[in-house]
C-alpha cells in the first residue's frame, strides 16, 4: 500500500523509479557540439555529491581534492554554497591556454573532442601554476601529492560519449550540461564573486551579524 | 585492501602538547562518535569530577562513515548541566573536514588553558593559537573573523569552524557549540565545557585522502539511497524540519504554554507554508546528504529586521506556542538572538518558560526579575532575560545554572513548574500526546533529549556517524539500519562485520554510556521519570479529546523498554551483559550498584 503511494509521488516529479537511468532525466537535453556545464548557484545546497561523483569517475576514489568540480562554502553570513567548474571558454577568452609556458600549450581546447584537454605528461605542475593564475576563476587544479598536473573538466568524455557525472548526480538540478547560449562572463567569475553577488540578496543584512541587537530596537535598559 | 587505521588528535591545553594517537583497536570496538566518546569519558574523567574543571575532557567525535550521509560530529564531555554523561550532535561540514585532515577518529581536548586560545588544524599541522581578540564575540562573528584572518595567511577560504559565543565564555550551563552559524551542538552544555577550557574555536582544513577501502561499494550505496530517497527529499527540502511542529500541535505532542495547555489558537500561526513563502531564502545541506533540510530564512522589515537564521523543531519548538510567541514574525528574531548569545535554544526556552509560568502565578515578581515584565509572549522581556542569562547578570546568574540547580536556588514553590528531567529542559515535546515520546524522553542515561536518543539504534547513528533523520527512509530502502550500516562500514573500512557484531556494537555503545552515567550518580528507576504535571494535569486538544499519562502504565512500559535495551528491570545492565560486551572493566567500579 505504502509503495503504491510513493510511486504516484515519483511520477508527479517526472522521475521513473523503475528506470535506473531515470535520475537526471528532468534536465536539459545534452548538446551535440560545443557544450559546457553551467552552474546555478542559487540551487546549490552544498552536499558535495558532484565532487564524489567526479573523483569516482576520474580516479576511482572518493576524494574531494581530486575532483574537477569544487564546492565553495561561504558565510554571507547565511551559509551558501557555490560551485566552481571549467566553463570551456570560447577561444578569445581562454586565458589558461595562452598562459601555458609550454609549446604547444599543455592545456588546450581540443578541436575534435570540443572540450578542454590536458597533456598530462608535459605539465610542469603546481609549481608553475600559470594557467590557474591566469584563469579568473582559478579553475585548473593541482594535487601535488598524487596528481601534479592541471585538472580541468573533460565532460566525462570516453570514446566520444559525454556523460558528465556531476550533472547526473546533482540532486537539485543545480548543474546543467548545455550549449553556450550567451556570453559566459558571469560564469567565469571566481566563487568569491559569485558569493558576493548572492550576498546582495540579503541586503541590508550586515556581514558579521544576523540580527540587530535588542538594545538597538528597544533602547538599552 | 587492508582495513583502515584511525588517528586521534590529542590536544592537552594545560601543557600545550599536541599528539597524534593511533586508536584503530578502540574504534573497531566502539566505532567512534558517541560510543567511543563514552569510553573516553570513562577512561579519562575521574569519578565525580567537576565538569568545569581541567579534569573534564572534550571529545569531538566522528566515525568511519562521517561525511557520506551527513557529516555529524558528536561532542562528548561530562555535562555541567546534568552532571552525567553529556553528548551533543551537530551536522554540517566540520566532521568531513576532520576526515580530510586525516584525523578520522576526531579530536580529544584535555586540560585547561589559562588564556583564551583557538585550535588551528591544517592537515598535519596543528597549533594552539592566541584568541584574545575573539573574546566576547558571538559564534558567527568569531568564524567570520577567523575566515578572513586565515584566508590572508594561507590563501585558503575553505576552513570550517566550531566556536562558542558569549554564553559559553561566561560558563552558562547550557551554552552551545556553533558551527557554520546554524549547526549547533547545543544540548547538555558542550559549549560550557569548551568555555571552561578557554577554547574559543577550532579551525580545520583538510586536503588528504579519506582512503575508503572500497570506494566503488560506498558510492553504489550512496547512489542507491539517493535514487530511492527522492520522496523524503521532496518534503524536507521544501520546509526543512519546522514542518513537524504544525503536525505535532494537532497531535498534542508539542508543548504549549510550558505544558499547561493541549491547544491554543496561537498554534495555527506556526504553519511552515508561511515561513516558506514569506521568509525562506534557499536550501542548504550537510556534507554527503542530498536533502538540504536546512532552510535559512531572512526577514527584512524593521523594527525586528533585518535578521536571518534557521528555524527547526529543535530550536523553535521550545519557544513558539510554548512561550506563547505570536507567530513567525517574532520567532524569527528570537531564535537568531539566542544563536547570537550562544545558548542552547531548547534548554534555555525551558528555563524562560518556567520563569514565565512562575511570574504568571505570582511566585516570582517583577522585582525578582530585575524589573522585567515577563508576560507570556513578551519578546522584549524574553530578550532582556536571555541577555541577563548569557552574561550572568542579576537573576540571570541563577538561571544560567539550568534546571538542575536553579529551581532549588529560587525556591518559593517554583520547583514543580520546572519541566525537566535530570536537569535538561523538556521543551519541544509534549509527552501526554504520545506514550512513546514520553518513554523516549525519560528512559535515557543522557538526560531528557528529544527523539529517542537513548535507543541503541540512535546511538549507532551517532557513532558511525550519520544523520539519523534518514532512519525511516533507510529502513524502507535497505530493510533495517543494520543492513545499511554493515554495508557502509564494511565498504568504508574493509571490515567483515556480521549482524552479530552489529548487535554487540549497538549494545556496547548504549551500555557504555549508561555505565558512565551510573558511575556519576544516575539511578535509572529514580531519574528516568517525567515531572508530575504529565501524570496529574489533563490537557485537551483542539477537538476536545482529553489526555494524560498513566503512571502505572508508564512504569510498566519503561520496564519493557529496559528489557528491549538488554538491561535489567531497574534499568541497570547485568554483570553478564557487561562481560558479554567486553565491558568487564566497569564491573569493579559499579560493583555496589550491580549487586543490588
């Protein structure tokens, strides 16, 4: 009896529990050509599922520091999480590729696969880090203890199949895999700036306190 | 793959010594979190020690699967509020950060510092640092200041903190530990113990591998829960956990007017839809949990605004209709103020509503209260009294000692209106509406905590550690907590736990903490009791049904519950049980009690 009721609720949400791949079906259709993962900061609840899925897909371990997508958690002063992931910039804006000291660049846009790629063997690692410094969002990541080369989002592409695991696992549809629809200048920003923008929703709340003290409201006694 | 090792960070504030200890064997026996905390208390805290002295310890407990379904940190210390075993849970991201820092058995703080300090932890680097500039700041201000400082120093803004507010510094007995502004390990005075150690905050950042034994199996289990838990997600993401309050008022299971009434029109002002549509900002979740049941609110309009916070059953239930607060307009301010002061909202609401009833009955006068007109629902008066409590001024100095000590000091017949058991305020729950709630409240060795905290199953959630809000959904999807727990623990640690091991772990944790409380003077038959009001005064719900608890039935049910927990009829573990669970070291200490 109970199970039947559950099924009805699932259906109204557009999800089909019988289908293993049903998770994520309610999201935008995946693009054929150039595509990137767009982040909806307002929907991010900061659970970290994307980080777990990403590190599992790329390295077979659960390890946040090896994830291509990262969640930053702020107190603005209400806790808010925002995502940070490569937006596969258009050629003119691709600062990382231009900053790479190697020739040809280690980090580059692959014209066949239509996504960013990294030639891991030639990367100079975290000590160089010029690509990270050039990127306005500091996206390329290094994890010197185990993987000392630039890590950026490769859209989970294997054999021409692109299945971004973070998009598929995100429980709030805060990540979408889509074709660029408009200039990305608001997606390429640093998570600090994203949080600062969201903080404007909280005007006029001060940054370090969440209330006016009773003395300010009723006068000191 | 070999099984996992567990590292504990041990910090002695007296000698300023920090060391890393391997506790793999203890963790296998006690799992971590709450169970391991009970063992540490037994070993490290001398019998009848003063909780606010340097003899007490503070254990920030985490377990093998912290961060995989919520990231619960269970804090253990001898409670200054009840003088028994103290423990309190908080969720958020702190526990997970500790795992990434490599201290997967938590932090043990011993001794006492002579000047205010904070603890800085980044991976292998742990330091005790001066915190003089943070003194007097609220929990949130402390975290904001430290975030800025540490970002300037390390170029890393992803530190996570626990901190205490003014109440903790002033040793108010029900002070809380604050994390990320609305996660609080509030119950049983854990913030007070932190304050007594002059430990203002702990900052943690980790970048090491959590090294789960079989990550693919862990991930499978997470995904299964994620897919199947959608229904639960939908409901709780929308309203958060204030949703239970409205339902509870209708079921007569939520306290009204310090438990004097079964219904009042004011209850209808607490409808979660109102909060959602008018004040909700967004959803927020703890690490590894996909629900996002934290629903922060913000109100803009003056005079009370701007203010922001989060309302849950825990922190709002004790106020609301229990203090006759007229709706969310006032409640949103009140809870934010309690958090600012660093008090346990649930416990201090019990103290304030007790005073309100005494004031109404004329046992306490306006003069006794230093001129505060503590009428029901008077927000300004409540805030004035809270400030006195947090800073221990005037009458606040007595009330700050909580419901175990304050009623005796105030006297004048006020004692019987204190809704308490073992010194903990019974606030959110109304036991007369549900005998199950009544039992769950009373029959714990840790004080009258809500939500059946005494049951071995809950002890397991707090020990592994994972969020127990999922327990119903886990039972539906995996059959039982044990089935899910065994899978997760084996996958994460590379162990070969069986159902038999699980049952022992479950009972061992629950019995261990009972033994500690018994050693500190807890007598189950005497203390596992509710105030007389619940057995003597009838209340009527909205539809005219009258309710009261029957004492004989209650005692009979309590006996059954003890048996279900594997205990004797008087709530004391038998010698056989202790030997069976490998807790024989408790027998010589408890000899006298066990014999009777």
